[in-house]
C-alpha cells in the first residue's frame, strides 16, 4: 500500500510539472504531456491514464476551478505562489471530478507535495482550502453559463451572439466530454501489403488488427474509427505499418470535398503534421504528387515522419513560408489546400490550453494573416483548378467572413457543396460553397471548409 501511495505522489508531481510548464511558461499541453509520457514509459497503463486525465481535466475545468478556489481562499489564485496555485488546481479537479481517490487522500497528497516542493509554511493553507472545498462541494453552483462550461466569458458570449445560447451551450458541453482518438485508414499502405484488397476489406482488416491488440475501434464510416483502450499509439501495429493516420472526421472532409483526380498536382501550403496531405495522396491512389509545405524544418520533419511510416511515394515535404511568393508554382496546382493557422476554437476539447492563451486581439491578427496568405497562394491554382480554404475554428470572422472576402476579391467562384453533403448536412451555406461543423451539433471537431474553383477567364 505504501508503494501505491508513493506512486500516487509521483504521478501528481508529474502533473504539477506539466501544469507549471503549460500555465506558467506558455508551452503547448499536447507537446508537454507527450514528452512526459515518453519520459515515464516505465509507468504502467493505469498511472499513465491517471496523469493524462488529471492534466487534461485540470486544464479543461481551469476557469471553473479558479473560481471555486477564489471563493474559498482569501488569497486569490493570481496572487499565490505558482507551485501552490497549480497544486490546488489539480487537487480541486480530483475532488470534484475523480471519484476513485477519496477526498481525504487528495488533501493529504497535496500537503505532502507542498512540503516536498519546500513550501512547509503553506501546508496548513493548502490543507484548509482543499478540505473546505471537499466538505462543501455538494453546494457549489454557478450563476453564469460560461462558468458552468468552464469557458472564458468573452468566448461564450461571442458564440451566443453568433449561434444562439442553445448552440453555445451545446459546444461548451461537447468540449468537456471524454475524447476518443479518431483515425483514418490509409488504403495505399494496406494495398502495398495486401494487393487487390478492397476499401471495405481494408477497413475490416484494420479493425481486426486493432482489436487483436485490445483496442476498441468503433467504425464511423468511410474508413474512420474512434479508438479507445490503448496506451501508446506508437505501439499499435496498424499505426507502425502506416495503416492508420490520426485525423478527425471533420478534417477528413477536406479530402473528400477536394475530390482529387488521378494524376493531380496538389499543393498544401500549411501542411504539418500532414494528415490532410496524406489523405489526398491516398485518394490519388499512388498517382500525381502532393507537395506538403510548411514554415520550418521541424514541421517539415513531422510530415516526413508520417510519409516514411505510411510509405507513400506520391507526397513530399518542403520547407516554405506561405507568405513568400513562389513564382515557380504559379498556375501549377490542380488543387491547393489552404488549411491555415487559426484560433483553434473548434478543438478546445483536445487542446484546452487554448482557453487560456487565445484572445480576441489574437483572433483578429490570425484573420488578417489568413487573408495575407490567401492573397499569395491563389496564384498557384490552374484555371479550372480548386482551392480549399479551411480552419479548425468556429469563429465567423476567420471563416465565412474570410471565405466571402476571398470570393469577392479574386478570380474564384464557390463550389456548390449540396451534391456532396446533402442530405446528411442540410444547411443553407452549402450552396455558397462552405460548411461550418460545430461540436455538440455535429459528431466531430469544430471545423470550417470552403471550396472554390478558379475561373477560366
């Protein structure tokens, strides 16, 4: 039992270090968490799952947690020592949302960790705040919907204006639900090992491989699966062999709506880590070429890693700034993918630190950057070719407003998406060439896709 308790303290200390890196130094949670899980590979599956849930849960509910701490502490979170405020945060999450560990054990472990981090003088403070919250947690209530959903007030009110209170609430609730990993089958990779295999057979063979390793693989259709019950993705045979690629159902819509033709030359101007580029290369069935570009060598290497793992030969990674005009690419692309840097508000459930880092000012800057990039890259599209503009956000300024601006200022016309998406998604915007997917309304991440054809004149 003592060993289990010591392990619990170590796990909480790992989470504390992750939160310090993310909340005090501004690092990205998915990167810091992955690095920690790689570093502590010796931990068993249950410990790694605990670390993941406690980290992500604390960040998901951070706004709500801080409001609760501030209600029961005379010293407000922003005035506390960084170690103490993050120790309280991860402990409050356990008290409110994790049932397996008794509240008394959570309080005791927090006191031990405060002492271990040389805050002996604050042990009583930590203990008092946590035990009061544990005692009164049944009476805690929130008068504001944004607090109930643990969203920044400005963000909830923006969605309320754009979509209405019902949809804003549905999105907030969706972001707080457990997230499964969505993967897409790479038919080229399976065909290389199993020549002549049909798409349906490939999907079934992939599901069998995953289940053989104890992974629950729930089919979503069109070769997509929701995965759960695995520890490290890299340990799955289907992943190592390139049979699957992590990609949400909304992101996979880009390839389907792009509808590449055999032999097409495709440019993806902001491609890392390469999910959409690989999907289009897969749809090209070994023909044509996809040039997956991104700004830095590090991002290009991420794409290269996926290319090597999947074994595709009709895709290459290139380091290139999308704002730099590449004269050699003018009117060369049959298809151009512009999945551009955005506020990421559609994937808050997967990257909850965006809630703390994003501001309305940054969103305006990103919307302007998107226009700058589109003003450069449109020239790469052949007359009659297609351009896809997409983002992983749910902000109208970055999405439909920019799509309408693009259609009004460049020689492109929107593609009617009704034949491709009706009756599954019967929305008015399809005839204008765009669709906005909303978490809680659609069974996928928040995502925006618009499709244009370059005029021949």
